[in-house]
C-alpha cells in the first residue's frame, strides 16, 4: 500500500499488448525503542501492469492516489551502452486498487473481453461461493 508518485504511462509491445508503469512510495513509521522518537522510512517502487489491467489503471489512478498493489517482485538487470551494469526491482502487479482507508471510490465494471477459458470461447458463468446459483441481476462478486 502506498501513494502513486507519477501518473501511469501507457505503452504497447510490438504485438499490441498494453503495458502501464507508474511509481509508488511506501512509507513505514515506527517508534525507536531507545530514543522514543518516531522514525520513518520511505521506499520507492516501479509498478508494471499488463493488458486490460494496464488500461484500467491508466483510466482510474493518478499521481497522489493511495493504492493497494498485489503482485510479485522481479529484478531486471541490463548493461548500458557505456558498459555500466544496471539493475532494478519492480512490482509486477496482479491487482491494483484504491485504498479505501481514508477515501471512497466508485467502481465501474468493464465488460469481459475474453472470459476465463484460453480457447477464446465463452466462459461459464461464475458460481457464488455458497455453491448456489446466481439470482437474476445478482453480481458474481
């Protein structure tokens, strides 16, 4: 959980896959047991989102927003043209959402673009966790 440090930037791979990147600052605050003073440390991360989530992130969040990011840490390394070695740790997001601790949000559901099956066919309707069926007009989440 942290604050967005720069607006998401959208790019597309040569094959047309959407990729959005943005920054997030994560702060940690604690009381020093010896001095009893409050201390704070802030870490900055790049966040990478792919496909439909990338498009949704670009439409939904901006600099200063408080977000919750769920994903995995990945390290990338490369060598610059001058021969210097560089490395970065990024969060590859599985999910991004607004933090509702001190704010509200309005959720607008998008139409599914491909369903759950990988064959491109129509996916089966989700079943509620109770094991029953959905009533007409009831949302599956």
